[in-house]
């Protein structure tokens, strides 16, 4: 027969009339968050872990039923990112490697106030003693009262001695834990002589069963958008850093998601992509040629900045590209195997890349290969040689060279045919990229040195076709020495237009990014010959952002970092003209505008229309009317702090993106954009 329920004082969970074994919903499992704190699993996870625990046998992992232990599979917890092995009481990540396993614990008895669990060994002893002494007894009637009766003056009806503590039962529901340390005994004796009770002076009240019942309804929403987080240089120096950085980004995104997007069905999950530590590259060759003086500094540079040199090396570049490419595909395949409905329900994938990771990710998506371009360049030079006048001897030698190359190609094709079963093309990405977020990215300077020049289309396709990636967004801090703007590579006059300022996360009713008007970096000085109507047009209207004054102080440190990137990216300079025509050069070029040095930029959605902003200087008459805007803004700039030091932020800004609440809100704004629009539309339809 069903037992009548009672409720814990203060509106807690229901309790039964008589003492019996704890139900699965009353037990709560915890994982260790840090050395001192245990964090509870959500109800759905805790219930499933407890059922797996009980499937091992009456005594749990200590006494598994014969043949059953192997049948209990590890359970997925924490949004599917971790698994729990109840037999070993450990949790470990699914999608990345982690040397230290995370301890988990079964909570039965809890400390009053904090609801932290007692250590499992002590908890088991107390639970067993409690059942032996009180099984079947009625719970006291005062349990329904908001405040239980004080235990002052009550004698303990039962006691249990533990290794360092002892437990007193003053009634079925009033249980106190006391420390048996010498200092605690002295304090207890003194306070009792002063008239205080033993419980009120040194006891800690214990509660049997967790404050909230675990339910299957207490579960995370289905993941509808996954974000691969790609690291840049320096991962060899600290292999776990991308895991920690992704965890920080995930935690900040959770806070923003709960605050601003709790009404949406969208759930965004962040997965770290650690591609560097598995690569061999040159082995220890670079280490062997490194001088011993200031060895620590040299080793730090070998483990960080050397990655740029590896990527610009024809010998090792392909290994880096394949390493990242294979890891992205591995993670996506693993995620889909564990979430079979993800693709069926139209799940989306975005990539957040940092530093050099932006360049490698871009090259993977576009298939850029300097070796193939070099072959095309040689072929072009051969064609040019045929056009010029040559002597008879030169023509004869070229004919022989042509015949030899033809024969070589035939042999190579036959050889490729024989090895077709063993040689395969590098794997392409198994998913379509919805959004590509670049953070602190040197991608623009790599593209510039490869030959990309501004066009006049205003389309993202000029540098990254929409068929490959739906949206490209470039995020940076204004003093990040590694970051460059992308918009001026599409339309030249955007070098004089301010990047879009990213909203602070706590801004009330921020203007949507697609509604933000372009603003100029410098005021345009009108010559005296212009008309009054023209001069009026240079004054920002109330609907536009104010003119942004260029900032020069504190740029020396930033420029040092930029100079190093320019040097490292120079491999593409000789092949620039080839790549420029990769996605199609515009037939005409944008009229020349003033070139200015700006190290930060941001932006958002804009349709290709006439620019409704002040005119830019013209190469001949002094002014021009730019006729094209970007379809979508690409450059987005973080706002500087009011008391932020430019010189200090130039050192720290490149690694300051991971825990930013502003960036978390920005990412979710774009990833949840379509769901937000659908929700707003359904709300309007309901009205």
C-alpha cells in the first residue's frame, strides 16, 4: 500500500510516515568540483546513476551480483559530456582526454544549511545504524512544523561512534554530528558549563535524504547547436589549456543562456578541439639545436611561436591541417553517434577559432594549398615562355621537356591508380559550418599576403563563400596585437569605418546588430568650396553612431606583435596573385580611399545599398560617394574598460576572450538568432 507523505520543514521534499530505505529519488549523486566542494548532479543524471548503482547488487559496487557488473554500462551525464563508472566511482570526459578522473559520490546524509554530503564511508555507516535502530518507526508529528523543536535538554536516545566523530540521535529526525577532536571536546565542555546544550554549542545537524527529490523531468534540453572550439599556438606548452578555456566559455554561455535565452528550445554545446599534442612534426630536432642559455625562454618560444613557423613550412603544414581536420571529423562523428537525432532535427555546427587556429580552420574549409598553387604558378610561367621569341635550340629543348613531362604524368597517373586502394584524399569536413567565429585572428594579414585585394561586391563570398560557411564573424579586442580586420579586404573604404562595438552583456535593450549604422573612424574635414547641404551631411545623424576618434597611444606594443605575424605569414606573398583569383576578382576596383592604421574592428548585418554616411575622400577631387555597403558586417570589437591600461591590455588581451560574458552573449545572439525569430513570430501569430 502507498504510504502517506510528509513534507520537510520549510517546504522541502515529501517524506514517508515510517522509516524505510531511501528511495532512488531521495539519494543524490555528486561530483567533485574542486578540492573542497561537491556539486550535485541534476535530478535526471542522479536518478540514472543511482539505478546503475543498484543494478550492481544489494551492496552496490562492493557486492555485485554475479554476471551483472559487466552489464552495467557507464552512464552519460552533464549534457552528455561525461560518463560515470559507478563501480570505480569516477567520471571522465567523452570528447577529450583528461589525465585526472573526476571522483563521484553517493549522498545519503547531508549537512544542514550547505546540503553538502557526508563522506560516503561515514554516510553508509550512519544509514545502516539508522535503519537498524529506527526501521518501521513513525516520524515525529513535529516534522510538519516550519521549525523543528530545539534539542536543548533532550537526551540522546542513540549514539554511534565513528573514527573521528560521533553521531547522536535525539529523535528519529533530529540527528547531530560531533567532532571528537581534542579542541572540539574542550570547546564543548566549556560551552556546556556556560549553560549551552551540546547540540547548539558544537553539533552539526544532519538530514537524511537530499533537500530536493530527483526527477526525470529535471534534465537538460536536447543539444541543437554544437560549437567546436579550436585553439591557436602554445597548446604544446600547456596541453590542457584549451579544455580549461572551453570550460570557461561554456560556463559563461550557460549563465547567459539561462538569463536571456531560457524560453528557447535551442541548447548550445561547446566542445574543445585539441589538435596539437598528437602531432610529431620534427620530433626533437628543434630542441636539439636550441642553445642552453636562457633555456626556459627558448623552450617557451619553441612550444608556442614555433607553431607559426611549422604552419608556414611546406614540410609540416599538411600535418597540422590534417591533424585539425581529422579531429573535427572525429568529434562530429562521435557526437552524432551519441545523439542520433541531431542531424535528423537539423542540428547546426559552428566553429570558434582563436589566433592561428583561425587560419588553419579557414584553409581547411576553403581547401587552400600553397603547393598546388605553386604548381599552377610554374605552369603559368611555362606558358609565358612559349609566348616570347626563342631560338631553335631553346624550342627543341622545350619540346623534349614537354614530352618528358607528359610521360612523367602518365607514369604518375598509373602509379596513383595502383595505389588508389591505399591512398585517399584528405578528409573534408563532414558538416556544413553555420558560423565561423574568429577571435584574436591574424587571418586577414595571411589573406592580404596571399594576394586578396578589395573588390566592389560587398559580399562575404569575396573571402569565404557562403556555400562553405553561412556567416563569418571576426571578434577582437582593440589592443590585441595579433588581431587584424577583415572588412577592408572586401571593400577598401571600410578601413575608415569603425568596426561594430559588441554590446556589454548587461546593457538594457541593446540595439540589434543588424540595425546598427556604420560610423566613421575620423571626422571628414570639408573643404571651403563645398555647399552647405554637403557640409550638413558630414554631421552624424541621431540614428547613426558617433564618430570614433582614432587611438594612437599604447600602440607600440601592439605593433610589435603585428610585425611578427607579418613576417610569419610571408609564405603566401609570392603566390598572392594566384589566390586572389580563387574566388573571382571583381572586374573593377573600389575607388581609392585614404589608408589608415587601425588595429581593431567589428560589424553586423547590412544589405548592399547606398551608404547613408558622410562621404570619404576621393583620389582626384577629394571626395567620393561609396556606392556599396557590406551585406553583413564582419568585424566586431570588444569595448575597452573605463580604467583599462592600453599597455597592459596589449599583453593580456589576446588570451582574454574565453571568460568574457560580452562574447558569450554575442555568440549566443547569432547562434540562437533563427530560433529567437521563430519564437517572436509565433508570439505575434498568437496575438
